[in-house]
């Protein structure tokens, strides 16, 4: 059994991290575990195990015949039987199956805007789904959506998993030790950094020595400029810090005291799993499947989205109650390690691969 994880880039997003985790996880359980990135590389390339077969296509066009030929050659040379396509890479996988019909295709749907599924374009996905052998989704809303909107017969939910690689520590967070809040999220509108920054304005009045640290890919776009202008206009340059993408996530979390996610919408965010895996106390908006991670008040705080006052109140509660804060992190750590680690899903994933391989 030989499986390739297919992803468009190796930037530090949730789908990308899961694709790398799967490739690393399965090296000892199959004849061959591979990863192919179609459009771009990124920081996550450094976290791939040496045993993982790797290919970068540098695809330039929607239909890129050079990239198609290169991937087909790679598949045939390595006798790959299953292409596990993550997120938007499903189209390239569909094209490849048209050229090489004996391949089995899995589409892993990581769509993060689960609060806006009614607006999601469906026709293109529906027709591609005729060639999917399996769809895997990361939350119940996506399971319901795929069951109603696609033509694939085999659809199932698998929870995201967390695996933190031991990258060499390279990031030193600014601010005072013991008084750092971490937001691990790419700079995208759905992450609603402005809501978080508004909350930090209120926190800063009561606790001026606490700082916020934003770690995530900076796309240098209008959204990035907007949130940075907000920081400047409100004189928060010594309160809110930006770090762009970083690979030493474990090191960064260990330097932090509260983890926060203020999103407008989510699927099942890997960020929360990473916070909890290392026992970081968390505050998150009640969107997507965050409630499957923070299942009780003992494990963290779930607050309404787009409510900076509620967010500031939650932050100040944890700042003022260190004992409760640390206890919640320990409760969450136990939950994550029992439900969202590789041991929890590896067997199920291998069953899916074996079933598809037996179909011939």
C-alpha cells in the first residue's frame, strides 16, 4: 500500500499541517508514504520526516501539462495507489485520475468557513466528486454538506489530529515572561484579528504589562494592512506583536501563557489542538467545532464571536485567576491527548486506505 498526500502549498495552515502529519505518521505502516505539493513550498517542508518521499510540482496554471506529466511519472515510478488530496488540491487530483483511472482518490475537506456553507460554490465540487472514491471531513457540518451536495457515496468524519515536531527553537517572543497571550492564526479575515485587538485595548487599560503575540502567515494584503493600521492608530505597537510564519510552534507555545482564537468561523481548528496538547489555557469563539475541543468550562472558555467585550472579560479572568487558568490547561491537555492524537485515528485512516486498495 502506497499513499501520497497532495496539498497545494506547505505554508503553515491547518490543512497543510495535517497533510504533513499524515505523511510522517504513516511511514512505518505502509510500503511507501509520500507527499506532493503542487503550487508552492513553505516552512512545513522542514518538518517532513526523511522517510517520506517528496515531490514539488511548481504548478503554474490550472491545467499545467508539465506538472501533470511529472506527477503521473512519480505515481507510476513509486507504484502509488491512493492520492489523498487535501483542501483545494482535489481538482488536480481529479485531473490526474482522468489520466490514470486506476488511482483511488480521497478528498479531505478542511473548509474553515463552516458558518457560511450556504454560500459555498458547489457545482464544480459536485462534478469532481463523481471521481472521488472517498470524502473525509473534519466536522459534522461538512459531513452534512457533503452528503447533501456531492455525488460521492463514501463520506466520513475524522477528527483533526495534533503532532508537534521538535523544530530547533528559533523564535523568542517579546514582552514579559509569564504575561504573554498567543494568537496562532494566519492573517485572514475569518480569524477576526480586529475583534481580538479591540479586546486587547480593554485588557491593556487594566493589565498594561500583558502582551499579544500574533504568529501566522502574513499575506501582505489589504487585511494585513488594515489590522496593522489599527495597531498603529491605537498606539498598541508595544502591546501587539507580529511574527509572520514560524516553524518552531512548540517552542512558541511554551513561551506563552494564554492561547486565543477569535475567529468568525472555523472547522475544527488545529490551533486549538496544538494549544491544548501542550497544556496552554485557551479562549476561543463558539464557532465551527470548537465545542468538540473545549467540551466544558474546565477545559477553557468559549465566547460569542465578534464580541470584543466578552473576549476582553475572558482574557482578564484568566489573567486575574492564575490557578484556574493553569488548571484549565491541564484538563484540556488530558482531553486532547485522549481524543485528538495520532493514536486516536491512525487505525481508522489505515482501514480507509486498505479498503480502497482492495477495490483494485
